[in-house]
């Protein structure tokens, strides 16, 4: 179909008609062509051949000399359609707001089918509270360790001595009543310190077997301090245990019950031979001393709790055990809960294409825009996706959201200072709504097709179906934004894996941006309602151009010059 093109022909005397070929954007005298929507022009699609009924209604007054009457009829149609579209949009928004309020009032029950049970969520919340008892400014570290364990992964804590790194690992073990292994490595550490001594009796039988009871191969939770001081004699066996959960004992490869390893170090690895070990720790966190604001809280707590054994940040072991003892039967997280979590999450939680694209763009940003470039192995990317699935599953959802990607600031960095860059980039992407931009682009395309299709009932019906689908996309987007704004950002503030301070900061930064997004969604919904009304009413291009002048202007500017047809305007005598 050809594009509609129109211009007002200048004439030197009454009754003179003129047909001048019009180039896109340029008048016949070389001045820029105005794209102001037409009101008193008769516009006919030369490919269709006949004006619509609405256009014919206005041609009578034009022929009779009622030029102003034709203008009035056009404006009446435009005003009437805009009022109806506005009423429809307001009714739709009221319905959506009511639905959102009803959903919030009914919240607190079981999640969607396939999501984690409310009992399991309660266990996780209890575990976080118990592990935090008596610790100051270690909220994020506790949550990340628990998430790493639920994901079947390991966590690396980098920071100075005396910052409760080992205490967090011990608390994880006490939580599940498991077997715990702890060791401080030096450059002179030997394999026997981690994997157990050789069996003398086995040597007499010409077998090279270790006695592993009480050592790393039989531990469920392990804390290895100064882990990057591991030498080559230790490294290969350690990698096999950490990554594959297998231990080569003599000629046999035995499974190990390991749930998670807490690695600690005062510094980053310097040798390339340690890169493989470094990459095995999916979750990474830099641990700082308690801030000046938190020191008073820490000292006050331990001065008032003389029975609490204190060390580092404060190791409230007795308080913590008391906290776990008060849990209701069946509400304490167990080792079997941890072992089963990852498999269930991978089977039930969907990762949408938007999240995949977000992570792909993040990797590109880190490798091409950050200096020095941040290398991310393929294994780390795959495991990062799986960790997000576990995170969503433990939050009671069956779909990963873009907000879960906030956790990647603890996963993808190579140096601690890169974590803030990752967090800032993810937050910036959450506030840039590419989905809404795409909807606006689709709406412009539908408007252009409508201009070319008026007068063809089959194509108009097809366009109406597409407009309805577009409205459905906008409704879903509006509900998503409204749930976050009116519900207090539950996807952020109620996230098990984001600390209170961190989640509040994110919600505060996103609120004004999402408010603007909601206003933009309402604007596009109104445009969609106007276009839908015009198609249902069989409007002609004159009315359509006056209804949606901005889209008309874009349509005129972007029309192909080969589609332009000369259409004359005959002034009335």
C-alpha cells in the first residue's frame, strides 16, 4: 500500500486546481513541508480508490461551500473519540489498581504452583536470623553464605583478620548440626593436614590410602583460612573435592558429603596456578571492619551479654544456639533441605529471555567497557544463572526476574572494586525500560499500517487484533510497575538474599524511575486506546491524523519517497 501524502496547493485565482508532486519533507517551492495534521483537506488513498464513509460525510459540506462546517465535523469526531478513549483507559486503570490491591491483600499464602513452600521460606528466614544473632554489619555475608550452600556452591571472604569470617562458617555448620572442618594453610602446609594421614596398615598391603575421619573429605561444612597459600601438592586434590565432590583415595574415587566451603584470605591470589581455585568460588565478598557507627553497637551488645564468647566481630555462640533452640519443631533448616534445593530449583524455575539478555549485556560491558577488562569464564556464567534460579526459588517464585540480577555483584567480579560497578550497571538497566521502548516502536508501526490500510476491512480487523495484543503487553507492564510502587518494592525489600540496608538503598534509587515508567505506560495505553477507537469507528486518515498528530508527523517523515503520490486540494468557491 502507498503512503498517504498531502499538501495544500497554492493557487492564484479561485477555482484553480493544481496537482503538484510532493517530495518527502520538501514543498514545491523548496521550503520544508509542514507535517501538521490535516483538517480541511480531502485525503484519498489512490490504491484503495474510495474515501471512507466518515470522509464522505464531510465532503458534502465542503462541496456546498461549508468549509467551516467540515472543520467542525472533523473536530467533533476527534473530540468524541478522545473522550471515549480516555474513559476506556481510566476504567482499565481502575480495574488494574483494584486487581493489584486485591493481590496484595491476598498475599502471604502459597506461591504459584511449582514455587517453594511457605514452610521452607520460614526455615530460611529462621536460618538467617539465627546466623545473624550477635553479629554486627554481617547481614550480607550471612545471606550470601546461606545462598551459596543452597546452590551447592562455595563462598570466598576477603578481608583482614578478626572480621568474623571463620565465625560465619562455624555458624553455618551449627545451623545444620553437621560435621565441620577448619584449617589455616601456610606455604608449608602438606596434604595430610587437609586430607588425613596415610594408613600404615594399608601401606603394608601396598595400598596408598588415607585415614579421612575428621578431615576435609568427610566434612559437610569447611572453613579454610588463607586458602590461596595452598601449594601444588594440595591444589589438585582440593579442586576435585570442591568442584566435583569427589576424593581420590588411593585407586578409588569416593564421594564426599561436602555442602559448602568457606574460603578466606587477606589478599587476592597472585599466581596464575591459583586462578582455577579462585574460579571455583562462585560467591565472593569483601569483608570490612565494623564501621564507626557499628562499633558502639557491637561493644554495647557484648558488654551486656557477659555469657557470650567474644572474638573478632563477636562470636555470639551461646546466643545463637539459644536462638536455634527456640525454633518450633520442623522449622529448622536441615542438610537434606539444602541438598534437595538446587535440583528442585533448576527443574521448576524459568529464566526468561530478558534476564538472559541482561546477563549477556553485562558480560559485554565488563569485558569491553571496564578497564582493565573483567574476565568471566563460561563455567561461571552458567553457574551464575543456576544461582539466580535458586535465589528465585527460595523467594517463592517460579521465574527469575531482572531484580535477581542484583546478586551478580557478588558473583562476577575479579577484584573487589568491580562489585560496585556491576551493581551500578544492573540498577541503571533496571531503570531503563527497553520493553516499553519496544512497545512504543510497535505502536508507531501499527499507526503507519493503519494509515495504509484504512478502507480495507480485512487488514483493519487484523490491525485490531494486534492492537489488542499490544494493550495486553502494556497491562502486564503496568501491573508489574504498580506492584512494586504500591506494594513497597516486594521484589527487592522482601528478597531473602538482599540485606536490609542494601535493599532499602536499591528501592530508594528505583522509586522515582519507576514512577516515570508508570506515567509513560499510561501515556502509551492512551495512544493504544485512541488507535483502537479509530479502527473500530472506521475513521479516515484525516481524523486519524488529528487524533494522533505526533505519530502522523513520524509517519510523514519516515514515508518512502517511492510511495508518495500527488494528491491535489481544490479550494472551494
